[in-house]
């Protein structure tokens, strides 16, 4: 919660409707402006093989 109320901090958000449901995401965007929000993902879909990211 500190990341939402402290203006100097950025808030990472996983907006996938699993970690954060849509209504909670809207609430978080109201608390933390878009400039201090970071959308992240915990998923990556790559086929078989060796990949460099």
C-alpha cells in the first residue's frame, strides 16, 4: 500500500484479471496516477528452443 500513497514511488501492476481484478485496477489508478504506474506481466509465451531476451 505504501507504493500507492507515496507520490515519489512507482507502483508495478500485473493487470491480467488474475492478480488484479478490473475493479481493483481502477481503484489503484485512482490512487496512483498513470505516470507512476508500471504495467508488468509474469507470463511469456515462447515456443520450444533457446531464447535470449
